[in-house]
C-alpha cells in the first residue's frame, strides 16, 4: 500500500526539479523531503530519482509513477471535497417518511426549510403509516404517531413533537354542535363515518377510547382519509371523530367539538437514525418540524 502523503511529496520534487525547491514549496526541510522520497523508493522497490546537475530528475520508473500519482491525487482531492460537502450538508441525500395527515400540513414547510439551506441535498419522501420492523428499511427521519413514552429502538431516537387530542366533527345543525365539549359516550348512537382506511394506530387509539367509554362505534360509511370523511359530514351523512390537527380547516357547514371522558390523544414523534442525527440537513429538518408542529398547535388554539 503506497503512502499518499509520500506520493504528494515525490510529485512535488518531480515538478520542482530539486529536493530544496520542493521543500520550500511544501514548507518542509530538505532532509524531511529526502526521507519521504527514500521511504517511497523502499516501498516501491524502485529507483525513482537520479542526480542531474544541482537538482534531480525522475528515472523512467519515476516518470511512470509521477504520471499515475497525478490521477490518484486528483481523484483523492475529489473524494476529500465530496467528504467535506457531505459533512457540511452541501450534497448527499435525506430520506423522510411521514403519515398521510401531516403530508400536506407539515411537509411543504419542512422541505422548503431544508432545500433552502441545502439546495444540493436530494430529499426522498415516502408515505408510511408504520415504522418498519427491519432497521435497514427505516428512513433517516420518520414522522409517526404512537403512544406516550414511545421508544424508537436501538440506533434511533424519538423526538416528541406534539400531543394531538381528538375532536368530533359534526354538521353545523347537529344537536351537539353548540357544545364546548362532548362526552364520548354521548356519541355511541350516532352515525359514524370512519376516516382511517389503513386501520392504523390512530384508529385503534379511538376504538380503545370508545371501549373505555362503554361502547363500540358502528361505522355506516368508511372513508380513506380525513378530507373525505369531513365531506361526508358536510353532506349530513353522519359525524366523524379525528385528531384536532385534522380539523383545522373545516368547511363552513361543519364544526369541531372536543370529546372528553375519555379524550383520545395521539402523540406525534420524529424518529431519527442516530448515525445521521448530527448531519446539518437532519438537524435542519428536525428543527423545521418542531417549528411547524408548534405553529400547528398555535393555530388550533387560536381557532
């Protein structure tokens, strides 16, 4: 294995034409340069330099090695530049997984923040309702919902972003529409519109709360997402219960009322791979997520 530093010194000697000139260019002593060249000759088993007047000139083997060294040092410089760019976040990629209801609500702000600061970074976005069991299948950063106190597993850190209580979305003319809150049990006999076709943790959380309130809801309509479910509510077909953040922008013919006793709550986390947690793009993405989550909560409170 050739020593790259010695190759650099040797290449400087060839370019300069003498040990002394190379030493001056490199900021070394002539003795140090001679030692590097001698060590390189021992490593290669070749005579690389020959005396020529007051200086030196490369032998045929020296010429050949110097030509190869140019390419090696150029490629090494490119690799060092790439490493510096990766370390500074100027290039590379960042994978982000997210669940459906934060896709349009949060991701545009997060992506804008990251791409503004790091325009050379490629962002790979993936819709994922669950955290993969295999760690190698996980994204660098995943936004997920889970129970309070969620642990992300070895090699990952879960950053709590927000707690999101559930609300009932009702037609504005509904008998409960003017309430400040509704006990969950009072909704037992209502016509329920489902809003989670994926049967994810958010739905299970709601069903567990209903069980605690002493009933199991009967879903008359099954919708794939919050927006579709709210459209059915607006049409007077039934009511739906969903996280508060999903009810920020409701049509005028509907209203959201907090549910209590019990109040289902989903906790939203950012799960980050510890191996990339220190990189500037991940740091920027996590900070943007925190700011976006706080702004979402403030908008809900103001509403």
